[in-house]
C-alpha cells in the first residue's frame, strides 16, 4: 500500500477487501508490525483532529450523503500500544467512509483478530 515518497514504515501492511459493488473493507495484513510483533493494543482512537472524529460519520440515503471523503493517505484511527508506540492507520484507497467498527473503541484487541 506504499507509494514512493510516502512516509510509512515498511512494516505497515494493510489488506483491502473489495466487493463487486465497490465497497471496500480495510483490515491489517499479517505483515503489519502490530500483528507480527503481537503488540498489546490499549486504545483505538477515531478522533483524528479536534474537529474530525470518524465515529461521527452519519451516512444517509442512496447517494451516501454525509459520508466523509478520504484520500489514500487519510488517517482512519490512531492505535496506541502498551509499550508506548502509536500507529496511524490510513485509508489506503480514495473514497467515502461509510462506517467504522465502533466495537474497536471498547475492545481494541479486536484489531489484532481475524
């Protein structure tokens, strides 16, 4: 998922599942350092900036009005680990954000499960 000149680490691999209706699901690939190093995730924060919270996304209607527009480098969430490391998970594909898994804010270790 890296572009030339991108400031991502080589160990930040993502998996994008794409359906024929163009809906994509973003997940961590087995090569991501969170999964390879089996880090203990303590928090998944969808508050990207003081004015942008991905959980506040309200999608309405057939044309998905109200969805947040994303580029391939837009941050989706911030992941904090028990060892003090922090990861910014990016969208990797341009499009509209329809929803996020809200269970991740209550159970952050779901991010490490299949």
